[in-house]
C-alpha cells in the first residue's frame, strides 16, 4: 500500500483542467474519487482521477 497524498475532504486542483475539487475517498491504490460543483449545469459532479493528476489547491 502506497502512502496517500491527500486526506478526505481536502481541496485539490486538477492538473488536467485546473478545476478545484474535493477528495471524497481513495478507490484503488492511486485512484481518487473527487467531487466538484459544475457551474454551468448547477449540480455536483463526481469523478475518478489518478492521484498524479492532482495537486494541493492554494
């Protein structure tokens, strides 16, 4: 088991599109389930992102 970079509830920034997300949980070794608010559709979205595609939000 590798060391986890982020904790549950932590704000992270996606390196793919720059959007700020919140960590929900770790799924597998390096995959993180994240949640963000879609401003256009006005709803909460969930997605699974590889851990190395995320960085800490300022």
